[in-house]
């Protein structure tokens, strides 16, 4: 539906192109100011229209309020949703959530003006988000320490390249890695997908940074569902229920873990989930996850009773 | 800057088209999902009652009538709501245009 805004490169069926990155800094700034302020202006005008007793103005207010409501409902949704459908050419930019797209543009702006490279700037922007904090804490990594180290790398790299083509190339590469990493049940690419993709990029600074904290692309990929669901697991559950469908297995499992954490006020690191999966009975994925969830729930109750706020691997083994 | 103005205008138009797509196509999907859900609920309410409990067998006739009534009532309510849903934006556009031209 949003295709016409995007220029398709010759000879490529799946590509990444974003008109915002093709504009100059002033253009991007202008777009940002206009799009951010237009919603506020429209809301005020709509309220005024609804309070005026002239028939057609009132109905214009109704129409405008329906449009605003639609924008509100779809504000976090990507323009298109996976699986790739319709024509054989696809721009991956359309499958990015609006906030993920903003993060890419913001990282590009910072790298183009201040230097530091696209990847490090994007990592810094993403590391401030709840999704990435959740992913890091799930991997038992202190996000404060990670951010400090990231800042040190960024300062060290500030004198580096700022040229447009190289930065665009880096953005394109990252989005393609995120696209290749995504699971079948994911509908869009969000903060968590971009951060996990950083783990798959052969960038000297990033590899060195991730080595310091002893995690890699595989670890990041495993905690993506938690990053995507944090703070909105209930919205996800509600959406599946409204559609009358069952949540896909990975999302259902991650939602259940988040629910156990909320109920028993504990944190369940990914290492403990691995222990539970290894101890869980069953042959199929569903049987195994169901058994693992039982073990995790018991371990959470045990940890909570002894006053611990983390469910450790040995707790899961103990309550088996 | 020209690119930026074109981008904003094109984005606005696409959002506007998107609104109607969401309203009509998305709305139809939601109504269909609700209809299927209601059908499943009614089916669950009346399903296999006579086979499992012989005492209830006597009431199977009235139960079937009740089931049919619930289907008809549910379908009618849904159809009315769906038609109302379809005409809301069109009514608003008609009122705006006719009021503006009057």
C-alpha cells in the first residue's frame, strides 16, 4: 500500500530503501517537525469542530476523529506485515515498526553529523530502550555497564567516516541481517530485531564490545521474543484472543514466562530457561515447553518464598 | 526541501487511503472473526448435551429451537452493526460535502 513512496533499485526483488535517508538533514528535520506537530494540530482542530454546531463542520470533526483513532490503533504497526505477500518485489523498510524506523534514521543522523559509525550509534540508541534492557537483563548483563562501555567505544570512534553511501550501506546490511534472522511467527522488525542483528554484523568495535560481555548473535536471537513482548505482552494476548486464534508457540512461551515473573515478582534469566528446557519432559516442542513452564513456575514459587528475586538454574534443577 | 514536502504530502495521502482500508477490510475481518466466535460459542453451549446426559434428551427439541433462535438473533445483531459500521464514514463524507456545497 505504501510502495509508491519508495524507489526500487534495479535488479533486486528484496531491497531496503527509505526516502528519509535519501533526504538531506534539513529535509528530515522538516518532515519530523511537520509530522509530529500535525497530529497535535489536527487533534485540537477536531475537538473544536466537534463543539461547533454547524452540521458539516461537526461531521468533519467526526471523520477526523475516526482518522485519529485509526492512527492511534495502528501507531506501533509497520506499514506491511510478514509473510512477504503480493507482488514479488519487497522493500524491507515497509516491514520495520515506526519506532525501529525512527531509530535507524536517528542513528544515521548522529553518524552523519557526529561520526562514530552507524552501528555504534544505533546500538547506543537501542540500548536506551526497554526492549534492549529486557534482552540484556535476560542474558544476565547489566545494561548500565553495557551502556558505559558502549559510550567509551563511541567516543573512541567519533573521528571516523561520515559519508552518506557508506552509512546507507551499513543501514541496509543491518536491516537485511534482521530480516534473515526473523522467525516465521514474527510480523514485523522492531527494536529487538535490530539489536539482535547487530550481533550478526562483522564490525570490529561491535564484536569487541559483545566479546567483553560474553554474548553473541545466537544469544541475542534467542531473547528477541522477550524484547518484543516487554510491556505489551497483554496487548499481544488480547490481540490473539480477539482474532479467536492461539498465540504462536514462541510468543505463547515468552508470554507465559513474563506472566510467571509478574505473578511471583522474580526475574527468570535465559540461562534458567535453558536448564528448564533441558530438564523438561516430552517429545514435541509443545510438550517440552509445557513441562519446562511447570518447572519454571515451581522454581519461581521457591525463589519467591526464600526471598530471592532471581530464579537461578540450580533452583530449577532443585524443584524438578 | 522539495523532496520533504512531496514526502509529507504522499505520506498523508497514503495514511488517508490506509484509514479506509483499515476501516473496510480490517473491519470486515473483525466482524467475520466475531461471527465465527459466536458460532463456536453457540455450538459449545448446545453440543452433545443429549448424547452424554440421557435426561436432557427430552429437551433436545426445545434446545434446537433455542439454538436456532440464538443463531438468528446473533446474525441479525451482527448484520445491523456491520451495516452501521460500513455507512459511518460514507455518511460523514456525504454530510461534509453536501453541507459545504449548500
